[in-house]
């Protein structure tokens, strides 16, 4: 595979977490989801990783068909999808005016081939190559394509022609179940695996109506009749007759229910392909009547019984090996079903005839046990191979028409995919040889398509490099010496084959070919061929014998002596002379490789004369489960069927293809940020040599504008890139092509050029980012300074407002207090004056009162300041004394009494009368204020510790006054006068 092109690796981008790489993928995908890409060559970059990711996204979205250039990739859904193959959808694709606008489908390929035939454009004949490994869906794809052609090629002219075409279409479709029953088998990878290749020609007349068909087969796996790998089965037809035969047929064919056959393993499994009635009906429609069918199934039953014949070792080499006891009846049953003599059948299997001497005398040599079983297998394989070829000829005779009745054809090629197993032998060599030939044809066709695309964009094609598998083909089929020629030469030599000697000859003759190698660690003789899909190791042991495909003449003569009409057709008597030992020694040996090479060359001639279309069937997983996509499994199949090679060829030219608009949208910043640096040798890179040679020039201003902008962008890059881009205008530019080319609508560039553009784009973005950061930081700094200045102004205004509001509240509170105090003081003065004027004092005591030894203590100065004016006057030297003085003092100080009523009792010394008592003021003065709507107006400033004197103290702190009054009361009780006063109140 192509790992490096023009010094640049074409591997997928690294899967790191680089944000630039992710952003680059988004740009290259042109903002289109991978599931929406109908063509794998449209992914950017064109690498196996992106191809796999695109297929996986589409598969999970139930989109099973994707274009890959000129190839259609078909993923097996592993589930029924009836809406994808209904007749209505077939008609939709058939009547669509533009197939390119429809989703990829096998009907798109079928309709395109049909329209190409109708357009009569050379080459008119079409070929569809369906490839893929076992289980990928090749058989289903071919079947659906045949149904499509049978639907769209239906005439609408006369009723007679309509019935004729319907009959032909029915026969063509009925050939499928017959070919699948006799040529398909259940393998580990697929329950309906085709064990042969076939090329079907659908013949069309001048009106593009199907008039007939023909089938050509390649390399039937005859060894499966006598040998089945573990967990695999024989051909379907053996299980169909064993399970679907009637009671009468079982008796006739000696197939009792529950019978065990050595060549019928895993018969307990029931598959959809085991339907016997479908095969019989299809054979009947193809012209095989019931009697002929009975003969065919009788021969197949005879082969099953022949497989149960096992031999025991002989006591002496001169004695023949006798069949085992349980196998003797099987020999008789097989001979009866094949209608050959029992003794002759057993003698042919036990004894080998050898001709020697000038007189060609025939000698009989007993065979060993292994040789007897080998001859038994050879007899079964020869019979089944002749039967299969006869069925193909019968089908062709039924569906094929005269050459004069058809003019064109559409071919369907269903072949093996690339095979690489742990043990590979001649079958895998032939299969991979055919795939190498088809891959060479495919690459040539795809390169031609690529060349047309580049020519349409005005680019040259000569610089495209790709891997050519011609050296591998020379190793396999080259002249004068090749692997095939050496194997054929070993078959022609009249000696026993020696694998070690053949290995030595191959290494000595072909050592100069780089595609050949050998596994030196293996003990078995082998050689390794480096195919386009990978190296494959082949075992030499048994390869020569398989190439000879020996059918001893006595076995052929035995079958020619059969009384069965079918075996007489399969082994006609005209071959007696050819099978004669004397004539056989003089006839050239026709080997398997020679026959396969000849048929393959004929096939390639047909393909080269037609317009090829490719359908690559892919198996998403080996378990056959829906919605499961195994990346490694799919990648190996993409390599085997050439899709990865297609991707590599795309990558070999210009894997990055971007439209002018997308290119300018992404890289226009290079032109804006950096002024172009013109150099003396700088020229427009879009003017390719092809354009200049043809004299084409861009005269339209709209076409010249994008290319001039692209030129300005490229001029901002280093001069080395400009020089490399300009070198392609030089005659020597073909040896060192430029990294970028501008077509008419797209820009084509290599990975290195893309990386360079991205590097300069990142530098430009970083520069712009730094500039943006500088501007943003300056803006943020200025904004922060403005915010700080505004906050300072707001704080100053708020503090000023709060201070004014606090002063206003204090001023209003002081005003209210003064007003209330003045009102209260006026009231108190009025009450005192009334009380002093109405009091009458009389002395009730006749006994003169002795003078007090002590007088009441004078109150503190702070208390005297709180007295009303009347009380002050009462304490003057000219005022009253005694009880009235005490009462006035009590009232002024507001000393609470401990009883609910005031009671004054006259003592022995004081019984002059009762002193009036004034009532205490009730409650306190409260101020009610409304809540201000201004913010922070309710928050009172911090209280200042200051002494409050005067009348405000009485109103603002009444409790404090009460406590002082109680202290005063306690102090007054310490004197006899105070105690007497307290007794009077009690």
C-alpha cells in the first residue's frame, strides 16, 4: 500500500487532543456531518481513518450504501430492510431525471448502466463487478440487480413480446436458486457463501429489452464435496434432498430419515437455503423435467453413500484393501444409485493401473488405504464437477438466445474477495491472482476517472504516483518464468512432486522480484507473495497434486460404463480415446492453473471492452449482528477490495480539495493581517501549465477575483513556498510538483501545504488574540477606574445625605422634646399652684411638739435641679415646713408608693391635719415617625456617650429616674423624719 507520496505520509491525522486539529477537521468537513457525505473521496483529508469514520456514522444511521469515486461501497445490514428493495423504489430510480441527486444505491449503479446502454456511448456494453468476502452480501446484491433489470427492462409494446420477455426474466431469476443450491455452502463466515465465481450477461435488444442471458462460472470449490472444515457444511443441495425428499423418494434414493452420512456434517442446523421445493420449481421452469431431476438427485444420493465407504489397511502390499464391514453395504448402494457394477466400482477404487514399456503394457498395483480413499474422493469430485458444469450449460440453453436477437449486454461479475487464511494453497493462489488482475483493471479505470476530474479543473495528471501491482502479477503469471509456470512444469514432469525442491526452484528463479519472500521460521515449504492487500503465505505441500486435478482414466471409464442417462451425458463415450493410457501419455496436461488463467484472460478481455462499475460489499462484523461496526474487520476488507488503495491514490495527488469560497473564508485573515510581499518571480499560482498550453485565460472578472485573492494569500507565505508553487510553471516542475494548485472551482493542495497554511493561520490568530487582549485589558482598566471614581462620588453623596438626615432627625426630636416638656412643666406648675393655694394647715396637737432632734437631709443638687418652681419656693426660709414640705418633695421626685392609695396618718407629734397628694403622671411620651423611602435612612448613627441633664432626662430615661428615686427613698428612711414620712404614707 502507498505509505508515502512525494515525501509526504498519507496516514491519517493523529488522534490527539489538539484543538487546532479538531478545528481543522471541522473546516475540512465543510461543516457537513459525516453521515451526510455520499462519497468517501469528499472527506477531508482523504485517509483510511476518515473513510472508516464516515462509513461508521452512515452505518449507525441505517445508510448502507456510499460512493467511493467510481465505486459503490455496500455494507451488509444483517437485518431485513424491505423498503430498500421494493419495486416502487426501483421505479423511482428508473424514472429519476438526475441520478446524482438521489442517495447511493445498487439501483443507482443498475440504472446508470441501463442508461449508458440506451445512450449508445462507446463502449456501450456495461459490466458490474461485485466483490467482497464471504458473508458480505455479494449474492444478495447480484440477485437484487437481476430483479431490477427484470423490472425496468419490461417492454410495453405488444402482449406477445411482453409475455416472451416475462418468460425470459422468470428463467433468469430462477437460475439464481439453482446456482446457489449447487454452488453455495454454509461456512464459518456466511450461511450462503458462493463457492464459485460467475459472470452473468444480461442480453438486451435494440429497444433495451431483456431477451436472454448467459452464465460463465469460474473455479468451483469441488473439494468441498469430499472435505468440509469443522463447523462448516457441504453444498446446499445435499441437505435439501436429505431433508426435503418425500417418502417414496427416500426409498428410491436410499435416504432413510435419521441416516448419518460422513459427507453431510452439521445436518441438524436448519437454514433458509434448505428449501427443496424452491430449487425443484426453479429447475422445472428452466426446462429440467421431473425425470431428469430424479436422475440428478439419485446421483447426488449415490455420492453421499460413496462418502461412507472407508477402507481397512491390508496385511500385505500385494493385497488390496478391503472396505470395512459397515461400509460394504454403502458400496453396493452407491453402485446401485450410480448404476455401475458393484465389483467394477470396488476394483477401480482398490487397484491402480500403470502402463509401462514400449508395448505400453498395463500393470495392476493394489492401492494403499490412503490411495483408495483419495480415488474415492476424486471420483466424487469429478462427478459433481461435471454435474455442475452440465447444469450451467442447461441453464444457458434455457435463458440464452440467438446472437442475432440481442445487440448489447450488461454483465454481473460475482467473484471471491481477497483471501488470507492460516493455511493457503492453490485455491487461494488462484483467487488472489484473479483479485490482482481485477485490482489492476480497477486502478487503471479509477486513475482515468481521476485524470478526467483533474482535467476538468485544469490540472495536470503526470505528477500522480501510485502503487502498481504489475510486479506481483509478473511474479504469478509472468513470462518466461513465474510461479504458475513452475507449478505447471512440475505437473508435466513424470515424477513424484517434491515440495522442498519446488521451493528451491521458485526462490532461485524469482529471487529478483521484490514481491516474493519466504518464512524462514516455518518448517513446511512455503513462499510469501506481497499482494496489494497484504502479504500471504502459501504452503507448497499438495499444491502440485491439486494443480494436476488427477482423474485416473479408469475412474472416467467406470462412469462411462454407467447405465444412468445423466452420467452418460456427463461422461460421453467420445472421451474413451482421450482417456486411453496410450493417448494420454502423448496429450499435453491441462492443469487447473492453466484453465483458470485462460478463463481469466477471457474475462479481462470482456471487461476491457465494457464500461466497468464496481460494487464493494463489506461485512461490518464477523458475528453477523446488526448495528455492530468493527473497525479492524472493515479496514481489512477495504484493503482487500481496493477501497484503501483508491483512497491512497486520491491522497497521492491532492488529498485536500477545498472550494474557493471555503478557502477564502478560512485564510483571508492572512491577506488582511500581513500585506503581500511581492517577489520578482511571483506569479499567479492558479494558472496551471495545462491552461497555458491550451491558451485558456480567465477573462471573466468573477473568475479572476477569487484567484487574485488566493494569490495575495499565498504571497504572504515564506518565499520557499512561493518558489515551490511557481516551479510548476517551469518545464522541470514535473519532477518536483508544487504543493498547491488552483483549478477552476477548487484549490488542490498537499498535506504539507495545508499544515503550512494552518501554521501561519495560527500565528496570525495568536497575534490578533494578543492585540485583542491588550485592548481588552486597557478597556477593563479604564472601566475599573471610572467605576472607582463613580463609587467614591456615590459614597460621598450618600454620607452627606445620611449626615443631613441624622441632624434633621435629631433636630426634630429635640424640638418635640422641648415642646412636650414645656407643656408638661406648665401643667405641673398649674397643679402645684392649685394645691398650694387650697391646703389648710391646722395644728391638732394640744401638746406642744418638741423640736426635732434632726432634720431631713437636703437632696442632692442634681435632684433639686429637677424640682418645679412651687416646690423650690416651698423650701424657702419663708415657706412651709413639716408634712407639706415632705409631700411636695415626694410629688416632685415622682417616688412611687408601694400601695395602691396614698394614706397619711397623723403621729403623736403631728396631728394638725391631712396633706394633699397630687397624682403621678401616667405613662411616658412616645414619638411616632414614618419610615423614610430613602436608602439607609432608617439606620441611626452611632450613639454618642454624653451626659444628659435637665428635663430631657426625665422623658428619655424614665427608668433611670425611678431608680434614683428609689435610692433617694432608701436614703431618706435612715432618718427619723423620713421614717415618719414613710409611716404616714403607709
